């Protein structure tokens, strides 16, 4: 009887702690939304007088960023700063996520492509706003972790694929919006091809390891686009094919996935997975 009582008491304490932690996270997240809302007001030249839309701010307020970072700490997650997510990659600063999402003008019925899944956070934001989100990641461990996080959090309208996003994902498109979250010197032609008429592509364009121009490309007609530079940003590089370390990881992933019963593309190369890449979730 005494043991049962102690067990119940300790469970109550744990529940209280978890609830207090959750409440703290809700407060920190609300503060983050306020920070990016006011930050947006100082970016009138990019966002106009209206700033970030209510839908984008709502999605930022509903998405639990702390569950997408390794530390899972709310005090770290809701500061307006980029954070490491492993494999030398980073999750973008929340304001930049909101800015890119805003510039993509995602409507509820849209199908959206993201290149550079990373932690899955940007994909989760898009999942709140769009009908379907397809996201591609070139690093196997990140693709697998993001697919798991998104599945655990019941983001049922997101599909994650392991591969090189340069070729886009034709089977998933065409897309009303495409967001690329890694920097490259040019906009990949296959991505423009997979944009619907009137569709928007948002991407950091410029050299690696320095600042780039956050660029918005709009498809205005067959073979016609308009391009504008929105803001200076600094993103991790867009990589084209797996380096040696990645190749080893792909092979490890391959073996692990065989054990776990996943279906996986046979190739150890990520460079040509547009039609045969592994869909993780
Ligand atoms: N959007 C992510 C952050 C992305 S960081 C988030 O919300 O967490 C950029 C990501 O792009 C990295 O994970 C990197 O591995 C990935 N990447 C770089 N080149 C790529 C390519 N060619 N295809 C797909 N993903 C790529």
C-alpha cells in the first residue's frame, strides 16, 4: 500500500514537472513569435507594411521547435538564432524561417517542395500551411531523424526523401511553392521546371561560406520567370553528391534500413535519386 502511494506521488511530481516545462515552452515560443513579429516590422522593404501574415505567425506559434533540435531545450530553441542539428548543419534562425515561408506565399491547398530537410522544422511549419509537403535531404542521418520526428509528431502531410534535391521531386509536384534551405550559386533549372505557373521559389543564391542573396523567383509564364533579391542571408552550402563520409553513412543507413525492413534505393550515390530515391515518411 505504502509503495503504491509513493509511486502515485512520484508520478504526480513527474506530471507536474512536465506540465511546468510545457508551460515554460509555450511562454518561450510566444515570446519568439513576438520577437519575429516586431523584427518583421523593421523589414518593410522586404515584407511591406503588413509584415508577416497571421497564418505564418500562427504556424510559428504552433510548431514545437524544441522537438527538432538535439538538446530539446525550450530556452535554447526559442531564442531567435540558428542552432546546430548535427552533421555540421544548422536549423535556421526562426525569423529567417518565417521570412522564407512568407515569401513563398503558401495557400492551404498548395503542394510545396523543400530542398534541405535538415531537422524537419521548416517542413513542419510548411505542413501547417499547405496541403502537402515534400522534402528532400542529402545527409542520411538527418533525413532519417527528421522523418522520425515528423512521424512522431503526426505531420501526416509531409513526405521525406533521402537524395540530392537538385533534381527536385517530379513525382510529388508540380509545386505552388519551393523553398531551398542551402546556398548555391544558381537556381537549379529542374526546380523552376517543377514550379506551377504563378509558383514561387525562395532560395539563398550565392557562394558558400559567405553571405548570399535570399532570392525569390516567380514563374510568370511557360519558360518565363521574374527574380528579385529579398535580403542578405548566410546559409550552409548546397552539396551535390555525397562525400566519402556521407557515402559511408548511406551504406550504414542501407544496412540498418534492411534490418528495419525499409525499402531503400540500391544506389550508394545520392546524385540521381529523383525517381528512385528513398521515401522515408
Ligand atoms: N530546413 C532545415 C535546415 C536546413 S540546413 C531545418 O528546418 O532544419 C540545410 C540542409 O540542406 C542540410 O541539412 C543539408 O544537408 C541539406 N542539403 C544540402 N545540399 C542538399 C541537396 N543537394 N539536396 C538535399 N539537401 C541538401
